[in-house]
C-alpha cells in the first residue's frame, strides 16, 4: 500500500504555505505583479488547486514575494459573501483575477467592474454551460480557464472493474449548480452508453442528504460529483449509504483517505490548478483570453484511490487487474 500518511503530511505543509496569506492582503509593492484569488471556501481539493496554480507561476519565473504577490480570500461556501470577496479583491487593483469554482466564476461576470481585468477560472466543470466561454478551444473576452470535468465513462468502467460488474448507478447532485447539472448529463449519457440503469436524486439543501441518498436504495453504487453543496456533507451521504450496503465512489480523494467513501477516480486538483497557472502566465505576458484554449482533463489524467478497510467491510477483494495500482489506503 502507498504511504498516504506521508504524502498527506507533505501536501498539508504545501497547502498551509500557500494559504498562509493575510485576509485581506496588503497591497503589492511597486513593480510587483498582483494576482487576486477568490475561492469559494476552504476545502482540501480547492486548496490543492491553489497550490498547483502557484507552482505553475513559480516554474515560469513568478516568485512569490520577489516579483509576484497574491491576494487571497474565500467566502466560506456562503454565496452571500461572494460579492464582498470579489469587490474587496478588485479594490486591490490586481493584474489578474483567479476565480475558483463555478459559483464564484459566474458571480464575477457581473460583479467585477473592470472589464479589462483578465480572469482565469479554476475548478469549473462546465465552463460552456456556465456561459463563461464560447467553446473549449477559446476563452471569452475576459475569461479562460481550467476545468475539472471528469470522464464519467472512465468512472463507470472503474466501478465495473472494482465491484465485479455493475448494472446500475445512482447520482446525487445539486440542481441549482451548473457544474452539478453537467455531471448529471454526463453520467446519464455514460450510463446509457454502458447499458446500465441510472437513477439521480437532486439535493437542494444539506438537510435533504439522508432522504435523497436513501431514495437511491437498490443501485450498485452511488457516485458523488465535485459538488460544492454535497462534498462538505459527504459523511452524511456515507452514513446513509452504509445502512443500505451501497458503495460510494467519490469525485475526489480526501473522502477516501478519511474513510467516508470506498473509492475515487479523480482528476488531480493540483494539476487543474497548474493548468490554470499556465494560462495565467500567458495572460501576464500579453495574451488575450480569447486567444487561448481552455484546459479539460483527459481520461488518462484520472487517478484511482481505494480504501482497504471499506473494501473489506463490503466483503470485496481487490481485483487482480488492480493488484499493481498502488492505490490502496488504510
């Protein structure tokens, strides 16, 4: 098994370093590039995206404290705080704005008054559906970015391999989130193509988690997308699924490491952030958002993770085809 404790400790130090920024941040000194980062809230996957973004800038000569400074704020996943976050960051007159997640990016469309300010979105599953960009090959006049859109075909194939054949899947999603709706459509299309039964339940409030999860009783596994509403409440999803004996496959790794989900097949959020950072470098060098293509993860960029204790509790064994995956965690 891989030593995820060591890897987690290292990543935590990296995240802590990246997030050790006063809020609000002091205005940059003359001659420095200022990059404002508006995040939806504190979460390990979103923090990893910030780390990846900064790493891309550093790899291209933008050294924090030397020639670039970061102004970072988040809204604690409270939509009512997003306007305050965006306006506060814009007031610092940044050279570039980074918006993390779909809700924050969509809010920036109308709340950022400086129409000349280039904006890089990160962790936006469906930037076309969110009406941020016209297509994958081009940014808009102000926006270009890096998506975390997952391959549902790859996830269903992974579930089939891990669970020994699946005939049905369930999905929880927030009908009010464009990214969640994109995941719903992609999952339904992938399930139909695979010839398996598909059932989805909309969750409009965390108070509905138990009821909506229970409504998925009878499916072979439940998939939870990278939902801003549902991910923070994943332990409640896991508790309901456990009572029904249904495995949970999550969109990201932390829930697997924490024992809340059986497995995940996730894009690297560090890589999603890094991709966004590469776009930021191009913009800072004079490129226009509309001249650049948006990043979308490939199926090959998905990495599996499986919780060994949950696998055993479900009476399952690791398939021989995954024996060399180096993807088990206690």
